[in-house]
C-alpha cells in the first residue's frame, strides 16, 4: 500500500510533481545533530545521573514504540482508511 497522501496523487494526475527543497541540505540536519550531541555530552559530564535517566527514558519509549508497531498496537490514519 502506498504511503503517499492522496493530495500528492491528485497533483501527479495533473502533471505536477511535488518537490520539497531544503536550503543548504544536509547542513541544517548536521548542525542540529552536532548541537544535540554536544548538549548530551555536556549533560553527561555535568549531571550523569539525570542525563542517563533521560536517555533511558527515551530508549524505553523508542523500544515500546517499535514493539507496538511490530505487534500492531498503532495504526496510522492512512492504514485505517
């Protein structure tokens, strides 16, 4: 099943191609990841218990999310209609 929203299919039928261009791609993503990693490292050096607890919470949430996707707990709007 295609995950492309219907509005883009309508644009393609009219002969229009939808292209989203990001200025300076991929530099904004690289800068964001670098700043995030620097903040995590600074947090681990300054308050390792609190930063470790936050990282454990994120890891647990990601694990539950991917387990739920595999077991079918979550259904996206495009899959249900």
